C-alpha cells in the first residue's frame, strides 16, 4: 500500500539539495531518494532542489513552498563532503533566504556524507564489491 503524498498545503518541508548535472540520467537516484524519503515522511513535503544545471534551484523552490504556506524547511545537502558548495555557496543562499523570509524557520543539515551511518553504508557497499 502506498502512503499518500502530503497535500500542497503542508507547513513543513524537507528539501534534498544536490549539485545538479547536465546529464539527465544523473537525476534518477536522487528521484528515488526523494520518493523513499517522502514515503517515510508522509506528513510533510519532500522536494529536490539543485545548485546548478537543473531546476528547481533552492531560492525558487523555497519561494514556492513559502507561497503555499510552508513555515518550516529543512535543507539536507546530498553531498558526500562539506566542500566549497556546502561550506560557501549553501550558507550564502541560506542567509539570503532568511533575509527574504524572516518568518520561515530554515534549518540546514550537515552534508549526508558527514553522517557515520551513511559512511558505514558506503563502506559496507565497498566491502561487498571487493
């Protein structure tokens, strides 16, 4: 049985924030991750946003979510490490979004690759390939 997706009026959202790519096939695992996450969080919206090359970008998606009544957003960078985009570009975007939407509670999570459980899952995969 499928869990129904939250209506567009949800006041809480999770954004999976990825780099983006010119190659459309690159998107497939992120779409699967979005679907899996949405099924686990049926009470809120789960969306994808991209830094470059793909749409929606983070500012456009946040604007759309706020316009639909969203009050709390968690942005999870789907990056393996805290490189330049996560350390430099994302904080700048977050600062601009907080200035544009002072009523919005915006939380920026650490990059997924910084989480021990994620690293353990990747390690397990690498071991299985050996």
